[in-house]
C-alpha cells in the first residue's frame, strides 16, 4: 500500500492541536536515520487504518518527492471520538529483521470432520500470531487450514505452517492454542422437552401394555329398556 505524508516543522502541544483542527494528523518516522516529524491527511489515514494490510505489511510512504518503505508501529485514537490523534512509522529495508503480529485467515473449517461429521463447535482462540522475519518477507496474513480438525483436538502455534524465512515468536516453552474444538452444547429447554416427550411415550406404552394383559374385554351389559321388550315377546 502507498500513502502520502508531509513534512512537519512546528512541534509541541499547541501546534499539534492546531494541526488536528485543520484535519491533519501529527506523526513521526524513526529508524535507519534521524527521526522525522510528519503530518498526514486525517480522512485518508482513518480509512487506511480500516484495511488489514495497512497494519501487517510493508508500506510505501511518499514524503518530499521520495518513496521509502515503512511499517506501522503505533497509533492513538481519541478517547471517545473517531479521530486519529497520532501515528508512528518505522523505516525498513531489505536487511531489517523485525517482529510483527500478523493476522490469521482460517479456511476449510466447514469441510473438517469435527464440523461435517461430529457437528462440533470450532473456536478461534487467536486471530493473529507474532512472527519474526526480514521486512521484505513479511506476509500480509498467515493462512490456517482447518480441514483436518477432529473432535476433541486443538490447534497450537507449533502446528501452523509458515512460509520460508518466517518463524513464530514463542516466549520460552509456551505453545498457545490457536483453535479449539468442543462438542456442541445441548440447550436446556430442548433437553427438558425431549425428556418430557420420552416420559409421555413411556407412560403411553405402559398403559397400552396393561390393557393387553387384562385379557378380553367384558361384554357390555344390555340396557334396562332393551330387556323389557324381549321378555314381553316370549309371553306372547
């Protein structure tokens, strides 16, 4: 990505406040030489910060007619307004070795046995990983293939596959979980409804079985009004 910055001569709290009121953002570029104060257009920077690549890839900064490669290192936002207050960049070159957090892009989850066969729940515990590499080899993101996930297994940082020249930064023996797989949770209301239905079915089955064990049903008694006509017919 490429963006344009402008040299900033005035410094201090008052100068920075006036700069922000005019729609600019104060910043600084350091590394590979003397630090240099800069200013950027606020709206262009605000929308650039919404792009993932602006945070995780080497950027081309045009300043004073020259283009240099920089890396976003930090930025500050207003406490409650959508306003960028300050931004920091680091100059890099082909020999700069750095550590940077890179986003993870997950794919193949819907085709994994954990989801397709066992209807398990896949949790993305981490969405980025810190890597160490040369600035020129810094990837925009790391692709994580989840098609081999199975129920009850987790994916750790050591399981990730990195491009050549890139390695994960691990602090000591730590091996953080990136993706976990859990069995689906049963809703309490659904479980109660299933239990009630099973109990009703069992009661109905018991009632049906009891009527069969009783043998043949007793013949119905004739009504009193029907017996009188039959007796009268015999007398005649």
